[in-house]
C-alpha cells in the first residue's frame, strides 16, 4: 500500500510553532507582565512634575528601544539576504519588521497618551524623535506592503530587502532634517536612560519593563520566524509537487491527430 | 556608463515627447492641484503666502508619482526590461538614464508651477539662484529615489497603490529641505535656505549611490 504525498507531509509536519523554549518564554512573559503592572501602579513612586503620568515610561521607553532593535534586525537580515541569499536571515528580517511595526505603532500611541497630560497635546510637530519615529513607521509599513505582494518569494524578498536598507540608510538624514526643521524648542525630554534623572525604583521598574518586553518580543519573533519558515516550505512543496505532476504529463505524447498516446 | 545613461534618458524622453503625456496630462494635473489648493485655503492671501513653498513641493511629489509610474511602465510593457538586460547596458547606467529623464520632465513641470505660484499665489522670487538650484537638486533627489522605488514595484499587480506608500515617506527630507529653501528664496520665512540646500545635496548623493548599487539587483529580479 502506497502513502500519498499529502499523507507523508501531514505525518512529518509540525503541529504548531511552539517548543519548550517558547513555552518558557511565554510563561516568563506573562508572569513578567503581571509583575510589571504591579510594580508600575503600586510600587514605583509618582513623579514630582509629571505625577502619575510618569508611569507611562515603564511601557513607552522599552517599546521605543525594542522598536529600534527590531528594525536593526530587519536591516541586518536584508543585507544578509542580498549578500548571501540566506533564507534564514530573510525570514528573520520579515519577522522583525512585523514585530517592529507593532512595537513602533505602540510607541507612537503610548507617546501620544503620555504627551497629553505632560505637554498638553497628543502630537508635537516640533519634536524630532516623534516625527522621525513616525516616518520610520511609515517606511516600514511600506516594507510590509511589499512583503504582502503576490509573486515569486525570492523576488519579493529582494524587493523588501532593498526597502529595509533604504529605510535604515535614510534614517539619519530624516533625523537631521527634522532636527533642523523643528526650530522651536523640543518638548520631548532627553533620553530617559542617559539624562540621569531616573533613579531607584523608577529606574528599576523601567529596566524591568525592558526585560519583560524583550522576552515578549523574543517569543513573538520565534513564533513569527517559524510561521514564515513553514509558509516558505509549503510554497516550495507545492512547486515541487506541481513539477512532478507536469513531468508526468510530459511523458504522455501526442500523435499526429492530436490524440494522446503513452 | 555615461553614454549608456544618455541613450536611456534620450529613449525615455523621446517616448514621452511622442506620447505627449507630460504636456497633455501631467502639466494640467499640476495646475489643477495648485488651483484646488487655492480653493481649499479659501484663497486667503496671508495663508497662501506662508503655504506657497509647501504646496509647490507637495504638488511636485504628486506629479513625481505619476512620472515614475510612467517611467516604470515603459520598461514593463512588451518585455522591454529583458531587452535592456540583453542589450548589455550597465544597470547603473539604466538607473541614471531613467532618473535623468524623470528629472527633465519634473523640471519642465516645475517651470510651469513656478509661473503658477507667481500668478495665482502672488509669490515674489527674492533669490532666483537659490530657487533654481533648489529645484534642480531636489528634483534629482526625487527622481533618484522614485526611479529606485519604481523598479521595486515593477511587474507587480498593485504597483499603483504601493508606489506612493514606498516613495512618500522616503522623500520626507526632500519635502522639508526643499520647502525651507523655497521659503528663503521666496522671502516668506526667515531661514537659511542654503544650509537646507546642503542637506538636500547630501540626500541626493545618498539616493543616487543607493540607486546605482541596487538597481541592477532589482532589474534582474523583477
């Protein structure tokens, strides 16, 4: 009795994208998130100037930092794809871009919520970091738009890789141009980590937030990577099956009257 | 490489001259946008004075999207892209030629638009040299980035919608730089237009370099 290709592929296909590592990361992420909420709302002190609004720092700053980590991974993966044609790195670049766009969107969203009580506005056009982050977000949305196009997987990967690199290369120019453009004094505070104003429990909670969101990002990246990898395998599997079928058809000849013959 | 680039640019411009799309469709579109901006801002003279530079360059960006789409379409129809590859023309030269052709078309439209803002918005040109240099440098930047983005979406079904999504965020520094330099040239805002022009020149060089390096990869892939 022969086993069909569909049966074989079902037998060898993984049942999910989870593993022991992702389970541990997921559990650590959930416990960390609960601990971060408790620390943020009940343990960390409020600020003299910003009062309770300062608690947004425990989410906003880690997300902003991880956005740049994710987009740097996309740029590195894009270079590796163009240079070595590494499918592994291309899959990393794609996954990191998706997770990065989500983190970037949340950074802009939480920043706006934070801006309302502290700056008295949701959005400040004179702020360099805000505007630069928005443009970066839009460039990476374009990257994902290219990724969603129909076509040959390798061709789409190459197009997306060029966008990933253009985004990374142009970002310093965007930053410089927005810096010059915002002639008004920026409302955005200096780097929360480097200006030395954070100390004690506030600094600890923010660093804890960074750790928790890093774990969550790693969990998301691993799952996204495995989904993309499986998608690519399915696509290639379909192609090989189609090739086998076409070759089988080619063995069937046609006589002078157009009738099929073995 | 230069000779090949000139050949490609001349080919694209000849096609545009014969089809008359720039004259019969793109220029009227640009003029229409200027008129509509006038309506949208309630023909308020002080507001128009402040917004003239921005409106000018936003119009140029809209026109650039059309020009790049046309430039890309020339290569995607009838297998022209493959013919270019088979002809042995260096991809960098193809990029330079196509970007030059788009630049020439955009500069022609900008000439008409400049007349438009003088007549319709009552703009006065205080520094013609700064205005002309800004037009040239910013246009090359737009054409270089646009040509590369055009190659990125060449041959895909949704290219008309994806191209603006890719082009416009990348061109944000051009909009900022060119608008500020124009503000100085038109005397509407007290800024140093020449320093903005230097930033624009930097952006232009980066995008030409990216285009020359990446265009070949895209030409073979798409």
